[in-house]
């Protein structure tokens, strides 16, 4: 009779260490490492939204189209080095590559992101992972190999190589913590970069930029003081036990939202410091807000009309040309998102979508917010730091270690948007809450490290059957509640 036992972190680490130590020498890198890794991030576009979707059309759109924009970086894997493009995702933790392109919505699009093939330094770990999506899945085998990003070459890095997937077109580089806590069962990429001396602490900055810009970047272990204005507003990450879903993620409190109409008039959506948690997730094309906030925002956009069969709203495309901003308040700092970045333009020049939808359980500030923000994710001190992104050159500064490791440096760029006071005339907001999903177990004939991701999905619902419209490259895993379980079968 076979029994199921939980595989704890130390056992996974032991198995990993035994395998990796037997085959891969440690990579020797230069002694004068500058302490940060700076590399570009690129925007890619999926399929457009279809106007006036019927239920049947929305079901087809879910399974057969990739929807929206997503941001990618290039990695070099193995020996010889092979360039593979992956989605940079602050909402998930793991790295996996090689989706099954024949089952992707667009096989040619999938193939364009590169493949990881034979490598003389790849070592299989004999363990498998499985990620479930709302409309698909990926199954992969764990292994270790060299991975290069920027000027670093990480040795013995664990990642997954997919052997089966559905509706996935690009692999994922997770830049978020393990949902069980800030220490994962095995070293994630950011852990390895610290352990192998490439950066000083587990911290990085993300600068997505507008869709029209090619100057977005990620800096692991550093910041660029000429890519933002004002000071970096520090916000503590909400502990898992106090977060909406009970897991370790980049949850912080949003204090208010207002709309600057460009003529000096502000419309307050809400102002309630320390009451509304939101998740900062680059894996979301759009943002999501609870019903009362969403409806207040829709009411402030007179042209907003519901798109049949969805929770999305179409808006007059001319709004994108107006000088106004949607302002998200954190303390005394407002991240000002230009209308042009908050309106999701479609190939049809007369069809545009509001960059937010309703979700009462899983509020998220996705790419429609992040494109206007300069964000520093400080793992070791459990902080998020935010400022308005600008571009007045380059001045890279390494992040140190210990408390207050992120330099308290004011951005060198001048403020390009008008300054207003925080909104004061809106009703109080009730925090969103959600019960964590129950733990599940995998039954397998071999050792398995299984990632479970379940409802809520973080996508707009498209029908009564809860079919979900993916706003990410591949029915994005980071937008689902994740549950990590490690299990083995014992005879």
C-alpha cells in the first residue's frame, strides 16, 4: 500500500544539493562585480479583445487566443548557451521554459521565444512540477544548469523544463517570493544571485515604461536614480497572515485613487489610508478593483460602456489623447498614470478598453498601473518602494544589505505632472478578504514538487460558467492563488 507524505523544504534542498554537487562546478566570476545586474525588458502583444462577445465567442477567445501585453527578458541557459525569452512575472516564484508550442494558441508565436535543448551541463533532479491554470496547465521536470542574465552566470540554478502544456506560449521567470514564505524550498534566481556574490541583497527595481517605449528595464540588486522623480515612497509588504489570500505576495495598502482631468479638476474615487490591499503583479495586463471602487471609476468616465459577456468596459479612444491622469495614492505620493497608458488600445482604432475591471476578492495593480511607476521590491526588508517613473539618463546605484538597504535617494528627474493633494472626500473602504484554498496533494509514481494554483483567477469573467479571459501571455499562473505542496510516494 502506498502512502502520501509531505516533502519538507530540507528534504528538497538535500536532494537538490546531492544532485547538483555531483556534476556542476561552481562558476568563478570576476572579483570586481559591481553589485547589480541591469538588463532590458521588452513588451510583447497577444491577440486583441473581440467587441460584443457572445458567450460562445468568449469561450473560444479564452482557449484560442492570447490576450493583451506582457513583458519579457532574455536568459541564456546551459552549455552551449541558448537564448530563451521568458515572461518576467512578479506574481509567481518559479522559472520554467519550453512550453509545448503545438498546443499553444499560436504555435509560431510560441516558437519565436526560443527553446532550451541539449546542454552538456544540465542535470536532471528526478522531480516534477505541475502548474494549473484556469484554462490550461504546464508540467515540467526540474533540473539544474548555468543561467546567464545580464553580466552574471549563475551555476547550479534549479528550473523547470516543460514536457507538457496547454495554452502556454512563453515560459515564466518568477520574480515573486514562494507563497509559503520568504525562504523557498530551493534557491530561486534572486537567492542564487546573492549567494553567488552577484548582488548584495534580495532586492530589484522594475521600470516597465509605456507601450511605446523601448527603454524598460530590470535592475537586480540596484536602482537607477535617473529613471524616477521625487522620493521613493516606502510601503511595508502586508504579512501573509493579514493579506487577502493568506499567502506571501507583494501585497501593500493603497490609500486612495483620484482622477486628474487635466484641467485642474480632480475627481476623488476614494481615500482611506491603510484599508485597501492591492497586489503589484506584472503578470496582469489590466488592473482589478473591488466593485465599489470599480463602479466609481467607471462613473467618472462618461463614455464607458460594458462589453457584452465580460466585466470589461469599452471607452471612447479619444480619452487616450487627453492630458489627464489616474492617480494612485500611497501616503503623500501619487503615482500618476496618463490616460494614454490606462486605456487599452485595440487594433480597431475605434475600440478601446478601460484598463481596470471588477474583482472583489483579488485586487491587483497590473501593467496599466506599473507602466507609470518605478517600483523597488525589497525582499529582505519586506518593503515596496514606489515613485513616478521618468527618464533623464542613467545613474545606476547598487542596493546594499541590511536594514534600509535601498538607498534613500531622491530621483534626479524633474516632475513632469502637476502636483495635487491626496483625495479627501470619498467614503471609507472595506478591505478585501478571501479564504485560502485548502491544501491538496499530488499522487505520482515519482517524486513530485507540485505548484497548485486555484481560483480566484484574477481575470475578468466572460460568462456565467466563469470562463476567464486571460490578460497575460498564457493564462497567467501568477494571477491565481498558488498553493505549493511537495510530495513523494513511498511504498
